[in-house]
């Protein structure tokens, strides 16, 4: 391909390259052979590139493999999930997906999200990311270990969606089990969990729903206007992807509602606990109020103070006036 001669392939920006044939033969492409493999029409290829590499950015702008509009969207930093068909030389499908960051050295990882761009043509899928992502790393591992045997770039696309949905489902199961434990704690009346913990779960569910709901709409749009190179099996796989993602988005909403109910229940427990304590304090105050008043009055000893002789009744009248004024003020303010 002539543009590969004028614009050398950015080998330094390649994370992974995989070749497939319709007969089921798969192999990883050595970096030095990628340009030659792109010239072979019998091969379907997946290129996984590092978008933060400057050579990759220059190659995208100069290559004829990617339409200009797609490159413009990537340059604009499109992070909202969307699918588009772009007509230039051939049909091209762009998908901007949310994927989970790959956290090295951690067992379960977290749910922080990154952006994955996937550019699809009949025989080529180019995926781009700025930081390591969990789904693409898992897909690379499965391909290298022979756990997957795709025959086309479209099958790689479906595997990418399935693996990401599988991790999202694992994350939701973990969140659901956590909330099951919290519900048991509340039902048994044991020590209440920290309020911030449930708040973090709600924020996490809200963020997942906000990120994956637009993607579900985008897949529905794709289903209504499929490219001509999608076979019947590809359409069936896409329907399965839609069903699974619809279920997961609904599960995210359910988990969010459960977290909200748990927070409300926790707030009710805290309010009830505070009300009981205030009731005890109020009873104790009522019990000791007459004793406090009596000891205060009888302990004034004004007869022994110079200038205050025979002022006991005057002080009692002043106390009554002040008490009446406070009572009237509370009555006017409708506090009592």
C-alpha cells in the first residue's frame, strides 16, 4: 500500500497485532511484518495501538486505512460512547467504548474507567487507548494462549464486548454481595456501617450507569443500520451483546436503588438511636429538675449578704417574671 511507503508504520506505538484467516488460522504478527500483513487481502487483522504515542497520531492522520472524520473525532477527544458508519473508500464503523483501567499489582482492581476507540472495517480492527485497559489486555492473553480462535476482525470486536461485559458483571456481583452483607448487618441490628461507604457505592453505580447507558443506545442504533459486511452470525452475536448489556445496565440501576434504600434505612436507624438517647436525657432532666430548683433556691443564703437582707421574695418574683417572659416568647414563636 503506497501510503505505508511514504508514511512508515509506527512500530513503536504498537501494543499488539494479530492476524486471522477465514479457515481459522491465527497468529501474532511480528512488529516488522505488520506493514506487509496489511497488504494481504486474505488476512483479517487486529491492531492495538497506543494513542499517546506521537508516531501513532501522525500515522492516523496520513494513512488511508482510517477516514479523516474518524481521525478528527479522535483528535477532538470524543469520550462519549457512540457508534457511527462513515463512508469513505469502504464502510467504517467507529465505536468509543468505556473500559476499565488495568491496575497492576492489585487483586480485584477497581472500577475506574478509560476510553477505548475501536475502528472497524471488513478486514481490519484498530483499537486505540491512552492507558492500559483491562479488556484489551485480557483479550491479548486469551489469543496468545489459544483460548480464542476468531476468524475475522468482527469476531474480535464481539469478543472485546463480551470480555468487557464479563468484567462488568463480576464487578456488579461483588457490589451486590457487599450490599447483601450490609443488609444483614442492618436487619440484625448490629453495628451500622460507615455512611460514607454506602455513599461511595451509590456514586460508583451512578457513574457506571452514566457511562454504559449511552453505549446501550449506541448499540441499538448500530442494530438498526448494520454495515453490509455483518453476516447473520454477526447480527445474532450483536443481539446477544445487546441483551447482556441491557441486563447489566438494569442491574446497575437496581444496585443504585438498593444502595439508596440502605442509606435511608441506615439514616432511620441513626435517627432512632439518637431519639432514644434524647428521651433518656429528657427523662433524667425531668427527674432532677425539681431537686436542682429546690437546692438552688434554698442555697441562695441572701440573709447573710450585706444589702440583700429580706430580698428573698423579691428574687422569687423576678424569677417568676423571667420564667413567664420566656414562656410567652416560646409561645409567640410557636415553639411550644
